[in-house]
């Protein structure tokens, strides 16, 4: 796989708003997932694949990537018997790698050294949350993501209880910002046929500083994308800020002082628009 392919997968992993999982042992779904409109397809070798199908999923994923497709692959965790084979199959492939149960920054760095891939560190444990700042700063890590279901199970809380997981989400937002990464990727919404639930989950995550979401079905793509897009009011406000500033360092817009941090936020909104 070429250096350009490595860069393509890494760039998508850095900036993707929608990351759509597809089971690694269902190769007939790979093209459908790629055509569904997600920013990044994540071929899943972990939770979506039963143990008996792990080898098949690994081979199917590697073949699809070798055919020229850009994607990420969620491998099996480092403490499983499938990890080494997953890493070997993806070395030099150009795919981004999603590392589940990420807890050790050194392990994440070694994964990049071994494969040459950009790494999305999926934080799913209390140890991972507490190490988030170090993981975000590890060489090769381009994004953090939160696995709310596994984390909630360990903490003994409801994964849909936003208050219970607020501190953990906040830790990933701060860690990402401190390391200069794009805002982290929020966990999945279990309701496939409830677009309002998806939009509400994304709106909440956005308020905290998240910039992406793990998606488990194409039906969730449109509500996710629309919820990440700035509103018409946000865009109008941002344009007023940029227009009012001109060449001055400070201005007053809508009765509020405008200086560089406000301008930076306005430009970020217009970039997303």
C-alpha cells in the first residue's frame, strides 16, 4: 500500500464525523458500507465477529484493503489471542487501526511502529480514561474515541446516562485538546430506528467537545451528520463575527466583545459548514 494511502486513511481518521462499523466477516457488506456516505468505514474484527470467524474476517478485511479501499479496522484487543495475527495482517496495509481497550500509550505507539498505521485509540476502561492524556500524546495516535457500553459495564452505570459518563467524556475532550487532536469520537447509540435519539446524543456530545460518532447502521448516518453540522443561526453569527472584525483586533458584535478566541470559534463553525 502506498504512502498516499497511509495518509488518506490517517487524514480521514483525524477528521471524520461519522465512523460506520461493518462486520469483518460480512465482506458482501463492505461495498455497501463504503457507498452509504460515512466519512470513514471501520471494518470490525472485534465485537461484531464470533471467535470461529476471526480468521476469515481478518483475511476478508486484508483483501478488501489490498484492492485499494481506504478504511479503518478495529482489531482485537492486545490481551487476546487474535491480536498478533491482526497486527501482522494489517502491517503496511495503509488502513487506520482502531485499538480497543486502549490503556497503555506505549502499546499504542508500538502498534504504529509495527504497522505504519495511524491509530484511533478506543477508550473503554477506567484505566484508559485515566491515561487518556498520555495515550492522546503517543506517537501515531491521531484520535481518541470512547466505548461507552464497555466503560459503563465496568463502572456499573447505564451507558445512556449522560451524567454518569460526563466525567469520562470530559477527560477525553481535554486530553484530545491538550495533544492537539481533533475532538474525540463519541460511542454508539444502540437505537437503530430512532433518529431523534441519535440527534440528541450527537447534540449532547458536541456540547462537550466531541467531533465524531461511532455509527452501527447506515440509518444513523443522516441524523448524525445533520446534528454535527452547524445551524443556520450559528453560521449567520460566525459570518457577522468575521465581517465585523475586519483588520481590527477587537470589535463588538451583538453587544458582545469579540477578540481572537471568539474569531477562532467563528472560523471553526464556518469550516464545518
